[in-house]
């Protein structure tokens, strides 16, 4: 006999666990299934984000940025240091502690909300039933009025470059190195590749990044991408664009990588190789026979604008459906679905999902790039404010980069905001809020920003769009 729930969520990552909590807040009986485990075997809800992605990578980025600042910046503050060293084992231990604290926090949230946590694998069956198999092999049947599929994603492999878990690893394995490789190769100059490359370069590795696309950060605004490329090369990343990898072979001297660029066939030998070419939906074993749930050609679960699969009571959210594979996008989808199930209004504007790259300088954006606006044929205006003109940024020794605002020439609608510089990931939130409530650039101009703050950069960029900037030249 199956156990009955109002909602069963398959997946406890940043899309699944918020959906479970929100559904429980609505007074529904909820279970959440997840398969991640801590090193001691205890439950580790939080998915890739908390266990092997967002959180551990940011922990290492923070540690290594502090090291880099101590080595290269503190002297400008009048702080004398000598013999600065790092302890990689301690960094990794700190990272693991943060991960464990975060995953245990989710269990506490589940307990407070009344969510039943189930550690193991879940599989959707016909008739809104779920087969649950614990890590110990115990199988149970669950029935539900609603099932939310939030199975997440996994690193994408590259044909001809097999993982061995030691010399050739994916982005998860790249967070667990116990020694700094003398020479590190990274395939892919996207968000993950750049963040991992920054970590290991700061720790002393020679880092070569092979990117198949001829353009750097093609998804970002072109002006931002050009600025970013300059800073990454200043950090010491050897970025090779238009480099298409054909194979990699582990040998006695390291990993032999073969690739083709504009000059023809090339080779590269590295001690370790990270494959960071993107992620793919994780749906293996998720769907049983006769569920009616469909996958698109890219392996994503097909859903409508409300995250419904078209099968009554079956929903899908997060990385396993269309859209950017971002934790905050998945979270909002999970919350919206839980609200829909409870009969409440919910809506997501997928055009206003911010993106952030947590390097130094940070990069963040929301809305359209200048290239996209220009291609659409809409008349527009641009305001730029360099952080070099920000008193707070100069005081922080973080004056690289700029804030850029793009607005329509006719009605002053804010079409896009792009930031490269200190705390860009925090600054972009004001732009998202402004665009969500249809604020104009003039509205931002008339909003008082505290001085001296980094947030003044957005204020000045809005003023610059109308050639009214105060603290920088109006160009």
C-alpha cells in the first residue's frame, strides 16, 4: 500500500527544496526526495548547488581572492606582509564545513515546515505515483496529488575526452584537488571554467583555458566581455579562443590534449584537465513507463509557461527544464509551482533573470545586451560609469570595470544593465527590481543613493544615459 502525500518533490536542490517548503507553508503534506550524501553518509539536501557547485566554489573563490589581495594589494593599503602562505587542506576543510552547515540547515528548515525528507532515488510512475528507493535498497510507493520534478543537471562530457576522476575531471572533481597542479588545462571559458580557472591560478597553477567559440563570453554584453578578457589575462589566465578540442589522453607526462585552432592542429600537455563545457539535464531513471511526460531533443522535460508538463498534477522546475541553468531561476520556479498547487497567483518573468560570474572583478547583468537591442532595431541610449570614478571603489582598491545602463530612446524604458566591477552580483539586484516594476532611467536618476557607496555607479550610469552624469565625463 502506498503512502499518500499532497505533494512529492523529486530533487532537493535549489529548485526542489524551496518548492517543498513553500508547499508545506500552504498547509500541504509534502515529501522531498534527494540522493546527495555527506562524506559521513548523512543526508545532504541542496543538490549540486550546495554540495558541488555554487556554495563550495564560492568558498574557494573567497579564500583565494583573500590570498591574492594579501600578495598583491595589501601593500597599497599600507599593510606590510611577508612570507604569505596558504594551506590548501585547510581551505578544503573550510569549504566542506560550509557545505555541511548549509545542507544540515535545509534539514532543519524541513523539520520546521513539516516536510518529510527521504534520502535516496525517486522515479515517477504512471498515475502520479512515485517509486522511492532508499540508499539502503528499501523500496516504497508514494502517491501524490501533485509531483514536482526537480532532478537538476550534471556536468556535460566531451566526446574524445573521457573522465578518469584523477587527471581528467569534471567541474565537481575540480573542487576537490588536494594539491595545486603545476599546469592546469580547462576546456570551456564559460562561467564555471572562468571561476575554477581563477581559483587555481591564484593558488599558483599555470592555467590554460581552451574555448571553442571564437568570441569570449558571447552571452554577455560585448563591451563587458572585452573588459573582462583584459582582466582575466592580467590575472594570468592563458585564454585561447577558437580552440576546438578533439581528444585527450592520459600519459606518463600528464594529459595530452589535441585541439584545432585558426592555425591548424595543436597540442597541449597539462598535469590535470577540467572539462567545463556546460551542463545537461539529469533525467536518467527519472521517468517510468506511461507517465506521459515528454522530453525535448536536448533531454529537458517539456513544460509550459507555468512549469506544467501537460500531465495533470505533474510539474517540472529548475535545470531539468528549458531556460538558464541558474539556482535562483530554479528557486523561483519551484516557489511559483507550489503557489499554483495551493491555488495562489504566481508568475515568473524569465526575461529578468540576472546572471553573475563570481570572479574578480565580478560580472553581472540583466535584460538585453547592447548588441541585442541594436539587432532589434529599437532606438536606444547608453550610460556608462567607470568604477575608477567611484570614491568607494577607489577606497576599496577595486576600481576596475564599469556599470552600463541601456534605455529606450523613446519612452526611457530600461532595457538592460551590465556591471563588471566590485560586488557586481549585489549591485545587479537594484536593476532587476527597477526593471520588474517598469522604472525608467529617470526614475533611477531621481532615486537617492547613499554616499559613498558602490550603488552610486548605477545612479551615475542612469544619469550618463541623458548626459547628466556628475562624477564622470558624459560621453
